C-alpha cells in the first residue's frame, strides 16, 4: 500500500476523538500511585500541546515538562558567533536553515550581520546551496548546518553532491546534534523531574526507535515515540499512563505509520560516510555533553569551515543573559511563565534567549498561544 503525505496527518485533529482520549487518560490516571512528569523532548510537540490546549485536557496528576529538542534553542552563543564572523567575510555567502537568522550571539544575530551588509540566506533545503554556488562562482558558500538526526541526511546529500561534482566553492560548518545523549545527561542529574519521555518521531524515522531502548532498560523511564498531531500526543500520553498503571516500563511506538525499530538504513549509511562523533559539544543551557554532536571526518577537512577558518573563529564560551532561564526550561525544571522577563523584556521582537526566538522554542509557544501577544 502506497503511503501518501496526507496519510501522515489526515484525521489526527478530530476533537471528539481527542476528548475521548482525555476521558480515558483521566480514568486511568486515577490509578496512579503518584503524579507523573512526561517530558516531550521535541519543541514541535511543545507547540502542539500549547496550540491545541492539551495541557488543559489532562488531570493534575499528569504533567508536561519541556525538553531540549529544539536545535536552534540549544545552539550556544559561541557557535552563533562563528556564523556571524563567517558571514561578515567579503567573499562569503552564509546559508542556513530555520530560525538561525534571528538567534542572538554575543556579537549579534545573523540578521544583524545582514544589516551590516553580509550576504546571509535562508533555505528550505541544503541542496539549494548548489544553485547559489552556480550563480556565484567567485563566492565561497558556507552552509551552517543545524539540526538533529532528522536533518543530518540532507546535509549528507549535499556533501555527496559537492564531492561527486567536484565543486570548489561550497563549504560546511557542522552543528548537527543527537537526541539520546542530552536525554542521558538530563537523567544523570539527580535533581531531574522526569518520569517518562515522549520521543520525537521524525528523528526515529531516520535513526529508528532503537535509539530510545536504553531509557526503559537502563534508566527505567518509559518512552513512547509520538507523531506531532494533537491526537498523536494524546494517544502517546495515554500509552505512558497505562504503562505506569500496569507497572510496565517499555519503549513503544505510537507513530507506527512511519517509524520502524531500525529506521532508514540508507540514510544512516550516508551519514556514516561523512560524519563521526564529536568528542564533546556545548549545549546552550545544558553545558558540555560528550558524544552529542557530529563532525566531518578528517578526510573531508578541506570542506570544513571550522578547519579552514580556525584562526579567525572565536573560542570563548559565552553564557546567556543572567535573567534568562532558557537552560532551566530546556532541562524540564522550569516553564517559560516562571521567567521574570517572559513577555516583558523578552518577546519575539526583542528576545533575550533562544527559546523565544525559535519557532520550536517553548517560550515562543507560551507567548504565541498564551494570549500574551
């Protein structure tokens, strides 16, 4: 049976079915021995929860805590400073995805760099760099690559094209990060409040649900891999509550319409061709996490902007503004409404932290759907 794009979301916003799940969750939650905190790892889930008012449908014994699965939110200021520095070079066109253009570093955002005359471009696909490069043969095109396992294959596809075609003016600044390692870091903190996880399905489409297997096995924390529609989230919550009621601790997949245990082997092999694990990566608000990011293999150093421009890239580690609590929010220890500057000094038009900038950020979700705008 052929799977159409519409099949992935059609019928998953039906209010009557969502309400039935809410009733089922409330019934099952009465059997819980204590309240549970479910971390939705991905910011996409946070926005679904806020947009559709799912928090209000759950009993007080079932609580959401927000996680670090927003690639823009967790990018530290010094990495933004790298992009800012590269963008201001006369012979460079800096290209990136998502909300990176608005995220503030210590020197400014890429949007600020644009204001100073830098050529910074936003694309929907890394492969758009090929067209930009062909139209600008005297310029160096630097792709500032971001994202979790979901977007890494797109960067790998671009790398493959660049190498196959022998292109000489496309380079890469790699900032790809992985989901399981920050989850481990959060659970290794004895003050964590996490009882279970909702895992992002788009990551598992590539890496397979197997990447979450250690959490029920080693940490005794259930994981349900969920789609992003409101019905997906409510069904996933119901599955987690049932695990607690039935005294189970398992890895389950709600998003069975696209996620397998092993994932996309072809995409994994393409990633393995170009990337290796970075020994450590500093996450905004979370600090240094071992083996939590990727870097180009040594044989591709001639394409690596971090190697080529090593002498001019800043090296200082820079923390967020002292009033910003993005770090605590990304750890699931605080909500945006706990922040003293949320909605006042910190707004989407004047963000103090990355959680307010990104379209996947928890602060942006609370601001957009909390009647504060």
